[in-house]
């Protein structure tokens, strides 16, 4: 089966069962929430007293729902949808909503026909009890209306070609779930993570606001199996030198409030600018200390990827940083440079700050003075030769890839392709060197 729609009385457990299936079968199924409930919540529609507005909203949303269903099925996944137009038709009949009953024939063929409908059966009295316990009065429906709805829904199914499957929902949840899994032919197996085919240490480099944080966020959002297979990154740990720098800024605030001079920074445009360039070497030494005492790093057999993130500028910023990094780190490292121009870095830097209208470690903005002095130029193009290659630090060759991250995109498919292309070439070179 490719497309199955769940139905049943209110509070029968449809949402909960679908959520469990989504959690435990992420590579086999995709879930579409109940369309009517989603519209009601998103648009603030009164389910019972604003039926005409609800009907029009449903009509407008059907093309997008059709597209969602088709996209899931075309990916070879099982599409599981909560509720359907036939249920809303039956409720409309029970509630005397003539408007939707007259509109329904024009909507009936707007969505693909499922391979099956799956009804979770529950006595009306138990549905009423569960409705009270869930505390969502705006969706509660009384017993007579539920009885009329079920009778109308059974008549509706008599005119449909797709079979109606039944699951008894008045029993322990694990029994219900097991029967549904069997009906849908879902067979759970623990994912086999190819962690032996992943990067050991990834140096994530680039100007401020170049997209390093977005890269990490993307990798956090996908499954471990997908990340390992497509991007060669195992379950990962992040060491970022910016929180260390931020702590120095805050220490300067304390010294200043105590009547002493600041040691490392000055206030600039509502944020901070570095005044002591020995800070950059200090940050790398802090990275060395944290990495070399990390249990994951000391035990490579654990198959974790360590991501070390930092930005450097100036005529020898990256060279100085790499020279100071421990040889033990460099021998296991590959470098990904996220490339954007200085002006693009500045534009994103401003956008990141303006969006929140406050300062802080998560919404910081590098002042223009700091950007120009420390990041106006960097030495990455001097160190690297082309988009993929080796950087020699002493007797150690570090594989690198330069990934162009312009124009800015927040579209997952666009980002996925950028990351996959860069990391694929980087991993191949790293693996060959190793």
C-alpha cells in the first residue's frame, strides 16, 4: 500500500498512533495531519459556527494537500493521513450543514483515492470520556451527533471503492499499535549506521554569518543514518570557539563594572570588538585543550565526528590557526570552508541581528569595525588551490573543500545538494589520505 487514511471517533487515538509510526518508521512512512483540524487551528475558525468559512478554506487547501500526498508517494514512502473529506461530509450531515453537503460533489475527486481506509473503532461512550480528558472543548462532539455521523459515514463508505479496514481501539495501546503495524506491513529494524564511512574531525571554517550555524542545524535535523550515508558525518560533537570568546567579552564587562580596564575587548555598536589579537591564539589553545581531553577523541573506535567551528581573518588568520592546532587533531582532520564574500557576510550578519533586535550569544552581530578589521580579507584563497585539495601544515596534509554558499538559501533541497557535493569530494580525499 502507498496511501492509507485513518478515521475514527474523536479522541480514539489516531494522532497518537500516527505520531508513533512516524517516530519509529522514519524511512518508511510520512504523516499528514487532519486537514480540517489544521485549518481550524491555523485560521482561527469556529468549527461549529463558521461552517461556510470552513468549507471555503477546505476547498482552497485541497490542491496543496493533493501535492503533498503525491510527493510522499512518489518518494516511495507510505503516506498516512489522518481523517478525510468523507468524515467531514458525514459530520456535515449530522450537524445539518447543507452548505458543505452541496459543495462536496465538486470536491470529491480533488484528492487521490487511498489504497485503504483504516478505522479505529471505539464505543461512543468511551469517546465521550476521552474527549473530556483531553481538554479541547472546541472540538468536542456529543453522543447523538457522533451516532448520526457514524451512520452517515458507513453509508458514504458503501459508495467507495477503497476497502475499509477495522482496528479495535478499546484495548491497551501496544496491542492497537501492533495490529496497525501488521496491517500496514511495517517491519521494524534498527538502522545500520555506516559510521566507519564517516569523517573523524571536521574543521568547519568561514566568515561570520557565512552559513556554518545553518550547516550544523541542518545536520542536527536529519537522521543519523541519512547523515552518515549522504554527508559522511557520524553522531557528532561540536566545539565552537565563539562561546569562549563571548565569555571573555563578559569577563571584560565584569572588570569594567568593577572600575578596571577591559582586557580583551571594547564595546562597539551595541556589541564587542576584539582589542587584543593574542585572543585568537588563546582560542585555538582552548580548542586543543578541550579536544585532547574529549573521551570521543581519545577513543576513535567510538565512531563520532568531532566538528570544530571557527572564523579567522587577516592575511594569515587561517594559517596561524592551523599551525597552532595540535598535530594530533590535524592528522585526523578534514576542512570545509563555507565561502561567501565579505559583503554577503556583512549583509547576513546584519540580518541575523536585526531579526531579534537584541544582543546575546545566540543573536550576536559582529560590528562593522570588527568585520572590516578582522574579516575584510582572509587567507583561505592563498592557502587553498581550487575547490578541493590538500593544505600542508608542516608534514601534515589536511584535505579541504571550499563550498560556495551564495546565493543564500533556506530551502532544504538546495542546501542538501550543496553539502552533499562538497562533503562527498572532501570525504573521498580524506579517505584516500587516511
